[in-house]
C-alpha cells in the first residue's frame, strides 16, 4: 500500500487513516478473545486482552508491515482451546471471529461509500476505500488454512484428531512457509479468489 510515504507527504492524513487501520487488526484479535470468552475460556479477559487500549495489542513488526505491504498483525490473543465448551464448534467459531470482524468492517466502510455526502468528499472516500481494502486483505489471507493463520484452525475443527495433530505440527514452520509462498506468488491466485468471494458476499449483503 505504501502508506508510509503518506506520513511524509501529509502527516495529518496518515494518522487519520492509521487509526482505523490499527483498530482493524486490534478488532481482529479482540474478536477471537470475546468469542473464546463466550465459549468458556476467559484467558484473554484475564490477560487484559479484551481492552480497546492499542498498547496492549500492537506488535511493532506487524504494525510496520501493515503500512508497508498492506497486511499486518497484532499480538495474538491467548486462547486456551482445551477450556472451550463444545470443542469443535468453539474452535471454528473462535477462529472465524477475527476474519468475520474484518469482513464486517469492510462491509461498513463500503456501505458508507455508497452515501453521497461521504462519497463526494475525496478524503473520506479515500480513507474508507483503504480501510475496506485492507480489511478484505486481512480477512482473505487469514482464511488460508496454513498454520498459524486462522483458516488452519477452522480446518482443524472439521478434521479427525490425528489429522489435527499433523496440521498442528506444521505450525512452528508455518510463518516461513507462508513467507515463501507469498514471495513466490504461489498464493496469489488463492488470495485473489478468497478476496473476490468476500467482495461478492459483501455485494450481496449491500445489494450492489
């Protein structure tokens, strides 16, 4: 996205755009924690990770990546999956919560863009377009079933225990695998497909 360059060109615009983007990755993590709490695990709450205070959530590298490449992350919210009521449903629900939150934020941003009073204002329209795009990227990439991304835990919710164990064993190497696949462009068709699916879903909801 190259948003860092905006910091030097227009610092005020940068910070106005930065706030909703930072809270997008924060909301993603808080959603995991809240749904885990609803399913019986209060680990995130006891750790103070359901707070709207950005300082308890932001990861320096994830924040920098958000503004450099358009994809970032916050510190993962701690979840004790063994404490979830109805393990499979809880695992799937907790894992989907972050992605669905990003899709909801993108939906609200795109809805607001349909309003003439907002769409006619270049700055507001640009800000909402960036927020929508980033959140769709966050939702799409996190749905990919490669550990430690959320999609891998969604998949685990449908797998037998032995397959769950084998998928979980990949997690220590998952970030490296993900970087390689992203760098080589191997994941681009998958990400584009998921993004287009999300856009179609949002369009259906908004009647676009």
